[in-house]
C-alpha cells in the first residue's frame, strides 16, 4: 500500500498541459515558488544518478525580450513545416485540435517576452554527432527533471510550456545568457516558461490509442536567473534522499 493520494496524483498528471493562451502575464511569479519547483525537480530519476544538469533561471526583461526575438525567428521556420508534420486523419481527435494548437502557439510566440520567468534546462555533454543511443540517453538524464518541474509548478498554480525551438539558434541564446561554456561542453535544451494559468483541455483516452504498424496512431505519414544575469543552479552528484533543496 501507499500513502499517496491516488486521486490527486492522477489529477495532477492528467491536467498538466503546455500552457500558451491562458496566461496571466500581469501576476509575478515569486522566486520562492521557482525554488520549490526546482527542489522537486532535483529528485527526478537520472541515468547512473549522475545528475549532470543545470537550470538557468531568467527574469531579466532585456534577456527575455532578446530570447523571444530568437524564438520568433525559429517559430516562423517551424510553422511553415507544420502542415506535413501534423497531418492527422479526419477521424483522429487531434485533427480538430490541431488548428487550436497552432493558434495558441502563435499567441505564445507573439507574447513570449511577457512571461515573467524563463527556465532553461541544460545537460552536460554535446550530442551533435553522437550515436543515437548516447543522444537518447543524454536527453533521458534531464527530461524527467523538466517534467517534474512542470508538475510541481502545476501543483502550485503555475502554468508551464516547454519549447525546444530556441535550439535552432542555441549559440545565440547562450550568448544572450552570457554562457560562454555552452558551445564547448553543454547543451541548452530550451526554455520553460513559468506563469500563472487556469483550466486545461481534454486529451485522448487510452481506448482510442491503437497501434498502427510502426507509425503514430492516426498519422498519415512520418515526415518529417536573478535580475541582470541568468542564475545558474548547479547540481553535483550526491545522494538525493538526504537533501531535498535545490543547489545554490
């Protein structure tokens, strides 16, 4: 048996979404809440318990504006290719939702710099020319922590949206964050926005997911920080059960 409230846990897991439209840009996000969410994120599983991650918290308005400009350039490229990437069958529930997703994504691109906090997760090691195994393993070492952060944020009334579009211009973003080490030995995964939110939309239920050979269900084809400076939270290898606060 477990002492975890299953109903509340399931509700948290099934209502955490990428929030783009339903944002309250006027309400600030307290630094204490970001710290709490990071404390939770640091307990996530990671390959070999190495914890080779860092989190850059960006609150400076000029840096957020500069990153948003980079994001919009990447978004313009991405949306041109989205027609073939998201070609669902007419009877697929995602087909009806796709226009809404694109509209909300455009809204986010138009207002990105208004989000009060950007969180940039980073992982040690480059995977530019690495074998597939190492690429997947490297991502698996940090993405669980990213998801844990998003869940912790949702539990505290914060909405988040993870985006990887800034990776199209990773070195430019690293320069904005004044992180000269990024290109040499570290990969910036993208930006997570921590903002206020309300509500969520429904998703497919398990009974609607049926394997269709090796393709995605319903798919036609497979084409396809502090104030002035970013705050870097380092996390050296340690036994996490003995310590539950984020690295400072």
